C-alpha cells in the first residue's frame, strides 16, 4: 500500500486543478490510469483519492461515463468558511459532529447542506474529534452565536457526558436540537440513528452462515455505536449457538486508533497457525487496517481470513479487496436531520416526530468467503 | 455530628459482646440511653451503630419491645468465612457486589443468604469496591472455584466494561449468572433491578409539588443507577415546566466521594443568599453529607432547604433529621435473586423469566417541607 502522503498529494493536486479552474464544473477529470502515470502512484491510490473527493462533494461519478467536477466546486470550503455563509443568509443551524471531512461525515453533511441551503438556512460546522473538552467549546461557541437550531452527533457517548447542562441551556433558550448516530440517554432528545445492534448481528451472522465459527469482533467502545455493534455480535453467537472463546472481542477507544490497536492486532495475528477464520470490524477503516496487517504476514483475505467492514464508506470500494460491509443511508440521514430541524423551527419548536431509526443492510463484496 | 471513629467504636464493642457471649441470641441489648452514657457518645451515634448492626443481621428489632441479639450471632462472619461455609454444603453460589457490609448491601445479602441457606446452598462473597480491576480478580477467582451460579452487581456500569469475556466464559461453562441493581447492556443478561428513572422522577416531583423550583440534583454517574436517576430528575423538570438553570446538576464518581464532592458542595453552598430550596440526592449517604454541610453553615433542613435521599436505608431513620427518601425492596431483591439462581440451576440452566423490575416509592419524613 502507498504511503498516505502520496494519497494526500493526489488529493491536493486535484483540488488545485479545481481551485485554479483547470477543471471546470461539469468537466470530466483524467482517467485513473492517466493520473496514476501522471503522479507516478498506483491506481489504488488514485481510486482512494478520487473516492475521498467524491465524498467531499468536489467530484461526482456518472455510471459508465467517468468522474466529473461538481457544479459547486468549492462547496467544501464554503461550508467551512463560516462567516461568509452566515452573512449570506438569515437563519443559522449549528452542526456539531465528531469529524467533518473524514470517512462517512462528508456524505452526512452534504445531505444536511443540500436541504438546508434549499431552505435558505446556513450551516455553522464544528467538530469535536470525539473529545469531551472540544465538545464543550463547540457548545459554548454555538450558544454565543445567534443559532436557530443544532444538529449534534454525541461525543464519547458510552460514558457519562459532563456537558449535559449546555443541552439543557439550549432547551431553556428554546433552541431545538437533534442528535444523530447516537444520543445521550439522560436527555431523551429527538434523534436519528441506525439500528447498530442489528448491524453487528447481520455482519456476524453473515460469517456464521458461511461456515465460520472462530470469529473475532473488533469494536470501538467509547461510543455507543460500537457498544451496540458488539451487542449484536454477541447475540449472533448466542442465537446460532457458536461457542464463545477467549479474545473473541477486541475493544479500543478513539485514542487507541493510532498505536495501541495496531499493536493489539499485531499480537493477535502473531501466531499464524492460530488465526480466526472471520473478523467483524467496527468500521471500514478498521477492516482495511486488519487487511493490511494480514497482507504483511502473507495471509490472504478472503482465502485465509474473511473480513467484514461497517458503514459501506467510500473505502469499501476504493481498496484492492472490495469490502463486504454494512450499509446505511448516510446522505439521507443528513437530509432527514436537516428536514427535522427546519420543520421544528418553523413550527415554533414543536415536532411530533421524535426519532427515526434506519435498518442496516449487508452488502456482500470480496472480503468474505464461504468455508467448509 | 460525632466523629465516625466513635460510631465504629460502638459497633466494635457491641460485636465484642456478641462474640464473647456477653449477650446471647434472643437477649435484649441495652437501651440507647444506657449505651449513650456507657460509651459517652450521643444517642444519635448509638442509633446509627445499632442500625448498622441490624442491617448486618447481628441484631434485630421487635416493634415496641426493643433490640435483640440475633439467633445466628456470627452470621456476617460466617458468610465472609468462605472456606468454612463451602465445606459444609454441596452447591456454591458466587456473589459479587460493589460493597458487602455497607449501606443497603447487608440487607440485600441477608435476603440471598436466607433463601440460599434454606436450600442448602452456600454463598461465596466478593466485593469490587466499584473498581474494574477488582471485578476482574473476583471473576477470575469465581471461575477457578467450583461455583454453580453467580449473582453480580455491575461495577462502573455507565462505562464500557472490559471484563466482558469473563461473563461469556461463564456462559460457555454453562454457569448461570444474574445481574442485580443494573446490568451490562451488551450481555443482555437476566437481571433484577429498580426503576431508577422513576425513582429520580418521583423524588424531584415531590419537591416540585411542594412549591420548589430551584432544585439541585446530585448524582453519581459512574453507575447507571445514577445516570437513570438523573434522567428522571430532568424529566420531572420538563414535565412540570420548571425552568432549567446553571449548576442544577452535580455529578461525581466513586473516587470523588471522599474529597472532591465535599469541596464541590462547599463551593455550591458558599453563597448562603443564593441557595437552592430543594436538593435531590443520589442516596441517603449523600443526603446526610449535604445536611451536615448545611448545618455547619447554620442553614436549617427542612426550613431553609429541603433534602430528599434515596434507598430508604437505615441512615434515613438513624439521623437526627429523618430523611424523606425513595424506598425499594432490598431484602426482597436478595431473596428474588437467590430464588432465580437456584431455580435456574435446578432446571438445567433454563429460566423463562429474564427480568424483575421493582417500582420505587416515596417515603415522606422530616427532611422536606412545603414552601410558598
């Protein structure tokens, strides 16, 4: 796999083309092969970079025709450039998510943006990096601004949240808020979430139905999403009467992602004679990390080990081995969240609907395989 | 209030009488007045010490008649003396709770003991002090012993529990387990709990119905019990349309109990012109702590500030100001837990019943008052 710097270099270069007007809205960009030669990197790297830019909204794909420059080329920058956007329009919606420009978040935020801008609302974006202290700062900043509503993705939702009173302050000020992906239970807030327990269950059951018994689950447990996926993982074992075994679950926190988790996995896969046959991952990022470590050890996915991702992100198709993953409506969640907040504001903070729960589905690709 | 050492001294002295046979099973002990003179302490201290011993099962009260020595004088020691008990009987039930001999735990454990011993089961007690590492040690120790079932009160249940695999190991070994007070959600275990959300709600609504609006809630948030009580507290505000205000909720962890919380409360009550009119406490221990701090400042409970406890423990009647508190069946929980585990073992690990949820009730005493 190419170093991340090459991937970033490609992204920066394409952004430069767009910013300079070298590629104009609606114009087709170079093919993967052309760019691979141009930048002297693998097609895999090009595919990942283009995937990222598609998810940021700078490029779009047309089936069979190729990849094109979007009609709102600087959309991502516009969103982040808060002061500009605010001055243009009347009503402001604050958006606080753990991340903004990574992974599945651009899709969710594009969904919000598409609906909110059509209704002449502007977005004020802020991210917490899944850090409680940063969430506090975001909430304080939002409360100081003249916002009309807030959409929030909780931070470290599997522990007690000490910023509870800021949410109560929002209520006190009659500013409606909606939580997405998960919610803090004490507040019983309106929420739009995914049935993550079911997602964990169907990811695991897919492996069980394909003859796997020695299945490991890797879950991020500082967010409730991971706690629920783990719950579904355990239920799949129980319901199918698959025996439990030691170290069948690996848990990690946001802070562990850079080093600790990689070390844990290296140790886990050290004895190549004693590997699991299947691995259920918290998300696609972890699935790719696992596949990478296995590749370094000469272990083939899916021939030796099957790996299931989660989120059906752009990563699931950008990698060499296309990931079997759990899909859910990401952009739709953004749209639905935006619709909810606008309708609540326009009905004087009344909204009968207090929750939407999406059902996840399995997408089978090449990272999983039947065994005997 | 007397120093805790005096209280402990009285307890030790009475235990000594029982151990030496100075007071025999069924014999009445000295009156509160007599002992107060004897030990040169207040009647209040005597009442607390006797309350504790009643809850430990060493003494029992007969209404109108006085307090007597129990027929199984060394019952508490016998329970803790694990090897002795184990040799006597055939089947062993492990009990892992956060605490054993404090607060409401003696009542719960006596309930278990009374049923289990009647069925010729013995108890192996262990406590975690609400520490994850100690829970791990307890579980490892239980798994090494020849236990037939385990009753567990979760440790730090509002965060992810890293000892999950020990519970799966219990399942793998076909050892039934039951969780009490709360449960780890991933495991979906059979459980016997209290509706703590409702408890928090009725404690708060009691104050609201008595004209209070500036009500503070103090909750322990490293256990789900406290998280749910806080949830009920917030719901009572919302449902009665009481305005939220800053610092209406104080949260603390097990480790904060000794110093941090006391400091927080001292600060909170520093400005005696700006006091809340009502305080909802996580439990009776906190209620007494609050009353103490207020007393030091010359603030009267309930004339100036109303205080609600929780658990209806022996403390609620032992203190000078009898506590309005939330009551729930403590000994019955122990009996029900013991019945469940015995019936599950005797039905080859099958039990249709997977949960019991008790409804809490308010007991109104002297620590709360109507205001205009």
